[in-house]
């Protein structure tokens, strides 16, 4: 796991050898630079996915919310139901859901006074969110 400059934690495809463990100076490097440096023959780094993680999944709660919606891309649900499904408090996730809506990863509609959240329909962000979930599943 690497910690980016913004504090996001990124899981790499394979564990690093002890000799490759980042020191304090390396931890401040850009994620993309680290990934490119570690890239061996025949390995490709999905730079777009790394940027997506750093920009949108930059804390554990957003990570959980994005992965939840990406694993359930056709789900439309309230904050209370989402909180229940991921084992979190709805008061805690509401501001994060709002942030993800402002960032464009999620969208919402109003239904009977409740906000209904769902994964964005914007092709670029939706594709990256789905790729993020696939990566978490090891596919």
C-alpha cells in the first residue's frame, strides 16, 4: 500500500520486496511516478485508474462508497439504506455522498422527499468506477 501526497492509500498489484519499500522521501513522490518506476517488463500501469483513486477515493469512506456503487451499478438507493448496507452511520455518509455527487461520481434524484443516490451515467467516470471495483475484486 502506498500513501499519496494527498493522503490517499493505493494498493498495488503485488507486494513490494523489502528492498523496494518506500522511505519517507519516496512516499512524497507522485503515485504515477512510483507506479511507472515499479513497472516491470510486460506490466502496464493504468494511470487513469490511479488518478481516479487519488482524486475520488481519497479516504476510506469514499473508497467504500465508490466500491459499493460500482459493485452495484444499477442500484438507486437512499443514504439510510446505503449506510445500512455498508455498515456505516447515515449521518456520517451523507456529507460524503454529497461530495461524490459534486465530484460527479454519483448522481441523485429526489423521490418523496428523499435523495436517491446512484452511480453516475457519465461514461468516463462510470467506466473508471467500474474498473476500480473490478480491480478490488482481483479481476
